[in-house]
C-alpha cells in the first residue's frame, strides 16, 4: 500500500505541496490587505461625519471594521479557474447606533446607511480604478482586481455594546503576540487580519440591506465556533477545509457546495490523524457523501436553526456522489503498488487538478501498523507437501 500526505502538505514555505499551491500568495495577500486599509482609511472619517448629518444621530460616532469569512477562518484558497472564479475578502462595517428601537435602529436608517457607504465607495473606486459590482442585496461588492473582490456588509449594534471592545482588543493583542502556545501558522494568520478581529461578541447585531431592511445577523458566531473546533482538533482541520474548497473549485466553476457548508460539515465529522492528511481526506470525503444528502445544521451556531446546505435535492445527490467518488479514488490510490506511483498521482489530479504536484518521490510505501491491520486478509493456498517414508 501507498501513502501520500506529502503531496498535500509539507512544513515550510518553500515546499511545492498542494497546500502551498492553493494558499493565497504573499503578493496577493499584501495587495488585498492594502485595499482593505484604503477602504477603512477612506470610509472611517467620512462615515463618522455623516452619522449626524445624513443618518440623523444625535452626535457623530466612529464606525468599526472587521475582517470576516474565509480570511477570518483562515481557509481562503486561490481559485482554480480565474475567470470566472475570484478570491474574496469580507470586510464588515459596524456602526455604533445611539438610538435603538425594539428590533434595531430606526427603519429609515438602513437604506440611508447603504446608500451613504456605496456613494463614498464610488469616490474611492474612481481614485483607485476599482469598480462597484451591482446586484448584491446584503453587501457592497468592490472589484479591486481581475482576480479578487471585497464584499462589504453593513452592520449596526447599540453604541453601549461597543464600549466592551476597547479593552478586549488590548487583551487580544497581548495574548496573540506574547503567547507561546500558538503555532507559526496561526500567528501568520493573525497577522493577516485587523487586530479588531479579536472583539468580544456583541449581543445584538443587525445587517442593513439595499432595500432598506434590518436583518438579525452575527457572522462572528460561525467564526467563534470554527475557532473552537480548530483548538480542539488542531490546524490539520483548516488544511482539510482548504483542500476540499480547492477540490470544489476544480469540479464546479459555478455553484457546488458553499465554502461555509464544507467547513461546518468537515468540522462536525473531523477525526485527526497526525501526519496523515491523505487518510483524513478519505475519511472526511466518505462522511460528507452522506452528510450532504441532508440539511447541515449546527447547534453551536444559532442553536441549529439555520440550514447551511443551500443545495436543492438533485444537487445534494450530485454533490454527495462527487464526495463518494473522491473517497473511492483516494482509497484506490492508497492500495496501489510501489510501481504505480505516477499513475496514482495522475488519478488524484483528476480529483484535485494540476496544482497537485507531479512528484512521485512524495508517494511512499505505507508500512504503518494501522494500515497493515486494516488491509483485508486474503486466502492463501496451502503448501504442497510430498509424501515421505520413514526408514
């Protein structure tokens, strides 16, 4: 039997493993961080000035900004096909509201808030050569490169709750940069996001929509839940999520299972195997082939009220079948002989695409005891013993 975890992951930044090939490059990370910084620098004073003159508050307040989505989970991957696929960065704007009615800020403020931010971003886009993409109901999408966009959802919370944040940010900074318990990977991840990511939970958050509604929404609940799962299982969980997102992008240029559904389902089914990303991938794919036939709910996120599996029944069956094929291909590859290493990689590339390295030295003979024990026994013909005479 064979093993090939090194095809997927090797420690060190200079390796050519699948992990390093699908993670956003340093150059692209720098570009997106610079774009996010420009958006914050442009919007922060202008929104603050407009909170009284445009949004009708009794005094000016300062908005807060927070990275969300895959950059907060540290599961972002390079798209497999650009175009049409793009890298995205979710960057939420949180407005401390001085007047809070029973279910949120005054109703009229939602549409005014959305229009205000979009108008301010139009000015910035003109300066930077960016473009606002129309049609998004729950966020403003800014195209900052041919390969990337930034989604900007707009939130509000009672002003008094923001008083908790200042102390929390200071404590979080000290914990991240002084602690010796974080791995190099987690430190790198935290350097890629704004320090204010380390907020405490706000108890009441609503999101503005283009049509002028306030909707209850707190994206941090997913981030907190997934962070706890990573602390429980280790960073191997993040890697497996990245592999499966890249696998999804290889098979679906449009559609397919959403990133958050893959992440939640993977975390629910996860069982770590130290140094064996190949085995974990096989196990997870087999479990997801069953999970994606049904609703995906998580009691630790909104008490399980939300179904994260957005697929319709026929799509669920197709996705489940694809996960099953992935598990089968990995299993068959592991059972190949030592003389079939190149054929193994070619078959795996059918699942993961050309970014999986074509390097047979990364495929090794598997002599681990658990693998030997799990290999089915085969019937062996009894030896032929010729008759003898004593004498």
